C-alpha cells in the first residue's frame, strides 16, 4: 500500500508540475499582472502557488488514504509533544537538585582542601592552637566588680596563651584580640546575677609565632550537672550478656553514654572518673546470683558543677521478675 501511494504521489506531482510551468509561461506571455506586479514576477508567484497546491494535494491524499499517516499526524505527534513538555517540567527539579549537589560538592571540596592544609600545617608542627579550642576558663561572681574581674581574667588568659604561641618573646603583651561588642555582652550577662563560667575560645587556627590570637568569649551558668546519688545512665543485662567480655562492652558503652549525657547538661569536663574495681564487684555478684535479671547503673558519687570533675561508680542490681 505504501509503495502504491508513493508511486501515485510521484505521478501526480509529475502531472501537476508541467501544468504549473505552462500556466506560468502563458501568464508571462500574456503579460498578466497581479497587484500591479511585473508579468515576470506574477508568473513566478503563480508557479510557487502551483507548487504549494501540489504539496497540499499530496498531504491531503496521504491523510485520506493512509490510516497510519493520520495516526502519526493527529495522535502520535501531539502525544509526543505533550510527553516532551512533561519531561521538560520533570527535568526542572532535577536540574535544581543537580545545581544543589554541585554546590555541596564544591563546599566539600573547599572543606577537604582546608583539611589538607590543616594536615600539612600539623605535620610541619606550626599550628599550636586549633579553631574553637578552649584557651582559658574562669569563674565570675556577680557580687564582685565585673569589669575588674574581666580585666584580671584577660591578663591571665593573655599570659597563658603567650607561653603557647610566642614563648621566646618575654616582652610580648596583649596578643589576645576581643571584639568590643563581645566584652559588652559578657558584662551585661554577668551583671544579671548568679555564678557564671567564662570560656575563652580561639576563633581561628593559630600558628606558632603569630603576633595575635583572635578569641571568642562565652558565658555559661555555673550550675549543678549531677548530684550525689544521681543515676546518670543505666542498662539491662540480658542472658547473652552474662559473661566477662559482654559485661566489659556494656560498661564501655555506658561510660560513653554517661559522658554524652553530662555534656548535654553543660559540663565542661572532657572525661569522667570512675571509683573502685566495679568489674570485680559485678563479676562476684553474678557468681552469687544466678537466673535473675540484672541492671547496671552509673551513679554519681559527688555533687558536680559545670567545671567540676564527674566521679561515678557502676552498680549492679537485681530486677524483680
């Protein structure tokens, strides 16, 4: 069917084309004019119109005779156009996500480069203070002269940091740099009353020999983190845990949880202290007690405030069935 249609269209075009050429020639000889155009241009326009007529008849015959052509022209093409538009719309959020991912990758690359630089500095032994490192801790009592206390703390902190950064230069002074608004903020908070803890942290990495150290102060409430007898964390022992290896693992996990717990409450100590040989105590307890459910508890042995050490013991208790 397709071959017959193609042959027919070629034959039809061959018949109409000479007709258009003859018609254009006769119009040219007759010196016929349209819209006051020259006869030659009029003949050219007639020839063009005839060519368009041929194309129109060809398309019309294809639509009339070929169902496949009608399907593709009136159904498939609009469907494909609609699909293309939907694909473009779906592509927009993907492009935005791609840009966001590219931005994150660039940020991570910057962080990686910074980390590489820091590692190089560490290897050279140049960095003596890391960004965010706590340089000095002091207690402030609101009942005293706040400005005088801050001046004393500043001088002590400056002296301490000088020994780290420029230990050779004995005459160097005032290498700590504070922002004036930080000092004003600290004074306002301290004047409200109560016991406070002043933390002085480094705002940047500091190399050995640097002349200045930019610092950022922070004021915390000097509060009770734990009190004597408080159960800080606990964990139940299962039957599969009643061996020395599992108990040691449980104890290490409990101590990590305890450290995280006191940090979340505002403690500034980095480690916790344990009292007594609790491993032997737990082992002896398990030998004397069989087929009973047990629980481990981390208990505070003293009252501890923000800066004070945390001292704990680990007890094992029976759980009622």
